[in-house]
C-alpha cells in the first residue's frame, strides 16, 4: 500500500482502527527517501530513532490527527541528539543538547522526525546551492533548483516522500521554494511561532512555518506549532485557534487587492497570465478584485539587504570554534583561531553577507543605513495595514520566474535577492503569507500564487487558498507521468 499518498484523515482512520501502525508509515517513508536520494533533500536521516519512536507509539492511543505521522525538519532548527548543521561546514559535527520549541510540540503530538532537510548555508540564498552538502534538486525537473533556502523541505514534500516538513522564512524562504516545487508553504505572522531553537539568520525577520502538499494539511500542522513561548520574547501572546475553521466557506463578497508592482514587467508573462486566470475564477465566484498601489514595496529588497545582512553579521559572530562546531587545527593564537575557523567553516555567500553586514553596522553606518532601513520598514507595514482596512487579502505571483537551471551562474550576488523580490515585502511587514500552486508553464514547471493577510489572519488566508485549490483541482504529483496542460 502507498499509505503516504492518502490524506491525513484516511491515514488517521487506518491508525485508529489498527489497520496500520506508525512503523508502516515510517518504513514507507524511508523507502521513498532511499529511492529518491539523488534529489539530495536530506543532510541527516534519523532512521534508528524514528523506527524506535514508531514502535513505542504502537502502545499509545491515537489521540490526534497528526499522531504517528512522519515529518522532516529544516536543518537550522535544533533537534536534541540529532545533528544540526545549517548546511555549513562550521557546524557539520554539531549535536544539539536541547530541542527547539517547535520540535517539542511535534514530539508532544507524537509525530515522528524522519530527518533534517537540506538548505542554503545558514539560510542565506534563494536556490539552496550555497549548501556545503550540495544543492537539492527539483522533482519536476532534476536539472532545476528547488528554491531556497528551504529547498530540501520543498523537494521532499513535492516528491511525496512524506506529508509534512518545517521550513523557515526570512525573506521568502518557505514560499519561494514552495512555488518552484508545486507545494503549499505558509510563512506565519512574525511572533506566531516561537523562534526558540531556530538558529538565527536575521532575528527580526526569521519565522518557522509549515510546508505540505495541500492547504488543509498545512493548516492542521500550523495548529500545533503556534503559541506563546516564554523563551522567545518576540513570540505573540495569542489564544489558540483552529486554522482549518474557515476552510470550505464561500468566498462571495471577499475583497482582494492585487499590487500593481506584483503584476509588472518584472514578472514572467506566463506567470502573470496564470494569476489573471485565477483572478477570473475568483471574480466569477463573487469576490471583488482590485488592482492597487502599495508604496515602498519596490524598495523591500534594498531594505532586506541592509537589515538581514546587518543582523546576520551579529548573529553569526557566535561561531568562533571554541564552544561548538568546527575548530581549526593548531592555531597560533586566539586571533588565529577565530580567523582560521571562520575562514574554513563559512562558505563564500555567508562570508560576503557577514562582511557587508559588519560594514553596515559599523560606526555612523548603523545610523545612516540600518536605522533608516528600519524606519522605511515601518512605512511598508503601515502601507499594508492601510490596505487591509479596505481589503481582506492581498494576492499576486510568488516568484518572477519558474525554477531555473542548477547550472545557472552564481556570480551575481544580487540575483538571489531579486529571486525573492515579491516575497520579501511580507517579511518586512511581519505579515502572514502563503504560496500555493495555480498551474504550470510551458516547460511543465509549477507556478505559485501568494496570498497575504493582515497580522494573525492566517485562517482567512487558508479560506481563500483552499477555495482556489479546490477550483483549480491540479494534479501536483511530479511522478504521475502525464502532461499538466
């Protein structure tokens, strides 16, 4: 049986009725991962522990929808006793001594961690090609990128190795790879999910989120991840809610905005046409769709470069070769230990961002660049807030192109930022945003659409996303061997 091709409701019933056991799911999961190992989706597998956990669960009551289901975790989220590398040489021997809050929540709900997924080094990149362990591949075309930085999580979900994965999103790193691989990826409101145990890239932007094959399963996973955490001072004190509660409701009367910038010539024509087709579906269903101007969103990439690189240079200062991770051999003195360890341990893209970030935060530059960027970021947030006074949601393409070739040159440092030009504004404003597939280009590569909501309006996003998903009814399995047209 191909249990992992079923819905979570069907799997839950089989587990509840004792027709299958968690070990059946785990074994099928590892069989699929082994079969697809050329995709390079994982850095570390958790096979022995996963099998042990699955057998222990046989004697427990199946008490929730996620009980016994396998999940993959992006390799910048710490897992007690399981190697966590951030896809970097500097951490390739790091075994954490505690679990991230999201990992605790996964274990509390008796989900089974299958392994740690590949990614851009320290989440810095948009193609996962900066990984020390080599790039993951796109299941729709193995010659193409799966996106980044959560590329491994996107690959393993798209390939149907398992149903759930965690990613992190600093400037589009969940939504962009979700778009490239034809899956659903949610970046929740900043503070909605605890960042405790997420190895920091840019602390004021980072957010963990769920990556799944469909909208409903995404909402179910988000249900267990959220909540106030005293160990994360930025986590929001919000009451628990069921993010699936609006799924299936009619969208008649919903007011939806489309930023003109998102539909400008920076976006590939095929993608714009697919978004327009989706807008027609919404209008036929009774939704009101208007094209609007949202000021400052065209500046979001510049702001992101300043804020993210500044915070990265500060956050990565802790990797010094003394307490954990790689340490250079036979240093001459303490200064040589720091310099040589970091020179050997970090990849080129990470070094570049640290250098630029250090410059941006030095002396008067902090006031000139970083503080000014924070001020304009507040303006972007205000612009979005004003938009949400009139509209329920904002939509547009997730990416400007579909997935490109793994062999495309990486010598243009600005390209990785421009890959995320449409998704970065959401991080700047701290808002929730979801990408879901809306079709395919002429090369049969997935096209994603982004739905953005006001703060803590994830349930409303899922309402629209599930409606679009049902209306389009796409076959999103890359292995089905038939044409998508």
